């Protein structure tokens, strides 16, 4: 895991955390833990942290399937003033199952995050999501 800070043209600091793990379910939990830790640090509510964890789980499952794949999944978590962006990419050594996002997964993701997308190829699928940090209500 690698952490980098950068400042954009408006002077806003963005922290970037890069994580690469084998594309197996037992390692993908590190992505959920990383997302939850960053979201907590950014002041997300408990419910928002859980939404993000579930969304990361759903995206990883869509990329690798329940059995995993040969290769790795790399993710970049970028914190901004309004939320957290996560970009991911699979680098697979096999012609495993095509990345499929079921209708149910689409509904789940739409309910959990503000935006999400998929792209890439069978060997190098990509995803992106954004979760806004809503101010907590007293």
C-alpha cells in the first residue's frame, strides 16, 4: 500500500492511497478495510462507511467472481473535499469469466454510491465509484 498527497490548482489537498492485491476473495477484504478506514478518517458516518464497504465488495466480486482469478486487482482511493473516489483495474493472466454486472448488482451499487462505472476488457476490466461524504446530522 502506498499513500501520496497532491494539491490541485485550487489549493485543495487530495490524499491518494494505492493498493494492489491478488485477485482472490481472501485478499480482496483488504480493499474493503482500506475503503472503510479512509472513509472513517474523512468523517463519513457509520452508515456511509458500511455503504462504501458493501460497494467495494460488490465491485470486486463483479471483477473476479466468487472463486477469484489469476492476476491482481489494483485500486486507487482518492480523497477529496466532498468525498472518496475509488478507481480499480484488474490485471488477469487468464481468460476467466467475462466481467458481468448483474441487474441486482447495478441496483445495489446505485443505492450505495453516488456514481459508478465499468469498462476495460476481459483481461483488464476497470471500475470507478464515487461516494459523497454527507455532513452528519446532529
